[in-house]
């Protein structure tokens, strides 16, 4: 895993030769979602059955009610 120095998103360098977010190959999911602030890197965690940080991959196994709000 590699963190992009421009957008600070983490991606798999074995699958992409450059940051897929900066190049437009991948887009972040949009829509109303619960979020939680990552205690590990300060990034945003999303609920997918557990809390997973979109930036560093940190995972927390608490419930969906343990959120910091919703974003669109």
C-alpha cells in the first residue's frame, strides 16, 4: 500500500502505477453515509459492517451507532 503525497489517499501500488484518485480512475463514493474520525491518522472512517478508514485502512469493530455524523 502506498499513500499519495498529493491527495493523502492510500492505494495498492501493485494494481496502479499512479494514484487512481488523482488520475480520475477511481472516485470516492458519494451520498449520505455515516462517518467517524480515524484515531490513527485523522482520516475519515466509513461504515461497511465495521468502521474502516479510507486513508490508512485502520478497522474498528464497534457498532454503526458509534459515529461522528453523516456526510453527503
